[in-house]
C-alpha cells in the first residue's frame, strides 16, 4: 500500500509548478467483499492552498458514467422490461429517421441513404448502431453546415444527437451517441426520467448519494460544497496546467434528455461501489442487490462480429493513448456492454476477459473478474489523453498486480 501511496504522491504538484504534474488523483482497488486499497494525493484546484483531493472529491465522471448507467439498463433487461435485441425505432421514432451518410457530391451536398435495418438496444450500447458525435466528426460537422443544422450534442436534446448513421446498423463500430438514444429508449419504455430509473436500479441500492445528473441543483451544490474539483487544462507546449476549464453548459431543471453516456457527476468512493457490485454478482453473491450472475456474464461477453472487431482494432490502433493506453499495441480487443474487453492477458497487469473504459477528464476503471478485483482512478484534467495520467495509470496497475495482490 505504501508503494501505491508513493506513486500517487509522485505525480501530483506540491507547489505552484504543475509541469508534468496533476493537481490531484485518487485510486481505489476492491475485491467482491472489501476495499483492498484507497489512496489520494494532491489538491482540487490550482492554488496550493485549495482543499485536498480525496475519495469524496466530487467531479465530472464523463464516460466513466457508462458502467454505472449501463448496469442500470441491464437491470431492466434482467427484469424483462427491456430486450437487448428489440428494434428501438418504434420506441424512439427519431432513430427511424436517421439516414446513412454515404459521402458528399461535387457540390458539397450530403449523399444520404435511407436506413432500413433494425437498430437494437444491443447496437446502441455497444456502439454498433453507426451513430457518431457531431462535434467530434468532421463529416458530421460538414453535414450540419450543409443542411443548416444548429443543434449539437451539448444541447440536452435528442435533436442534438440526431445525426446520420456512418454505416448500416450492426456493420461497424463507432463510438458516439448510441448510448444517448438508449437512454431515451429507457425513458420512453419506463415512462420515467433517466435519473429516476437509475436511482431505483443502481444509485439507491448501492447508497451512491453523491452521484447525480443534476450538478446545478441547489441541494447538490450544498452537499458538495468545498469538495468539488473543476477540470484543469494542460498546455501542450509548456506541459503545465495553465488554467481551469469553465463548467459545461448548465443542466436544465427538466431536460429533454439526460446523458446516459457521460452525464454523471460523482466521486471515486461512489464509483467503486458499482465495480464491486459487478464482482459480487460475478461470484454468485447477489451483487449487493444489483444483478444476477448471468446478467453480468452477458455484460462481459464479447459482443462484436469479426468485422466489427476489425474496426475497433483499427480505431484503437489509431487512437491508442486516448482509448487503450494500458495495453500493448497488438492486444486483441472486443467490446462488452459497458466497455472494451482485452482478449488475452496483459503482461504484469489484468487478465483476459477484463473490461475497462475511461472518461474525457482522464479517469479510468477496470474490472478483472478472473483475478477478482476492480479499480477506479479519478483525476480531473483535459484534454484526453493526458500523458501524465497514462504513466500514472500504468504504474498503479503494475503495482496492484505486482505488490498489492501478493501482500494482500
């Protein structure tokens, strides 16, 4: 445990010089029954006198949200309320209106083709529907300009996520807005807002009182006062943390859509509860009232076809440090319901069949069911990937498998 403490301390700033440092970091490791390690270092803001960064520091989870919310979705699948292989177009008619973008003609006009194939909940959760993210895709930005579209994915509207498909559903892999349509499907099938569904399915049973979609609610602001970490911004030239980013657009009190994929604010102490619940379910221990073992087995089952795996491998190869920095370049990968799965052991690290993902603010998590452990790393820095976090994460994981498990 002392080694993990020392690793965290090595990577955080101790004064005003933040070159190649983080402001703060927290790392927690658990098995199905208990916390094996929890430690933190650093501070929450640029000032050296700002509050310490702890396991209860509250910050944006970004795509670290997915393992929480998709666990909630799978509880509805387990209950028979949702069907992974049902076509979601009748449930969310906006899905049925999305054409396939086949390119642009000589005049710069988009070439669109009607999509006639089903878009299943499984497609949406595993990024097989072909739905991208407008602000991250030059072709979707070009399409938006050509058709005069002003909505974007930051609008808390389904229109903001309604973009042409990049391929017919099921024929490729593209990380983007499929999870947002899955959230819309959950709301329309249950007749309840996403935050209410998640409160009953996950947040309430696991006592995750610090986890919310509504970061601007007065009761939340009061609860987390003094322990909130804004997101720092690293200057690529100086490698220092030159400023703290302003918060995202305010969350409306009654939004048209909440983000299933990246909408949560939470703490590391809350986030690890979901990972531990998945381990408990994996061992047939009831998951702390969460899921059945067979449901978690489905979450961790490789979901992609051979063609989809090839696309995933190509994308992660091109964006290695942003997507899979913990693996060697030739690691064979697949995708489960809530994250990427490594198909062979990572030397000195996690075993094959583990699941992982990360968030825009450079947090990371993994669940290794074979070894029986899970871990979450919370920092709050952009952009992704942050080279300091890449090095930190590698050292932490190697120390877990090389020291903590031997002594624990």
